């Protein structure tokens, strides 16, 4: 839940950075330098590292707690997507298309997976079944 909230804040900070830069470019023919650009996107960039660290912490907690392969796999996939997001941000400056284009697409995947994990854990807690459960396919059989 904490990681999902951090991801939502991270997406909001990206919007802030974009509109901050657009506001600085309001005048016709205006330009901004790297410092002005980073004034808007600096929070997004810095907070992004914290989100990745949170993803790693949750993965390590899952390993230590023995939450089961299915649940741990989702946490591992989430951390992988977070790491890919960092890579897309670094490379996206040099290759706006297709790499920069994939950065927000990956962010949507990260939010969806994180939301699914949060919802699933909330449902488990509500039902009182916090123990490792089989994947949905095995449970249906």
C-alpha cells in the first residue's frame, strides 16, 4: 500500500514537472535551460530513486517472510519494472522515441501491478488468509 501510494505521488510529480516546464515556456519563443528543467523534474527524479528503493525493500521483506512463489514473483516483477523504469529514464533523454515513449507506458504497468498486489494483500487480510496461497489457476482446479 505504501509503495502504491509512492507510485501515485511519483506520477503526480511527473505531471508537476511537465507543467512547470510548460509554464516557463509560456512566452512565444521562450526556452529553458537544464537547471530550469530540473527545477520542475528534480523532485520526480529524486523521488523515483526512493520508489525503487521501496520496491527493493518490499521484495526483500517478501523473501525474508517466505510469502510464497506466486506472491514473491509479483513482487520480483514489480521490482524489475521499477528498475526498467530507471533505465528508460536514463536512456530516454538520448532516444525520446521509442525509449522515452515507453517510460510513461511502463509507469502505467507499474501502477497496475502495484495496485493489484495491494488489492490482493488487502483482500487476504480482510479474509484472514495471510499465508502463502497457490496461484489463481491452481486454486480454481
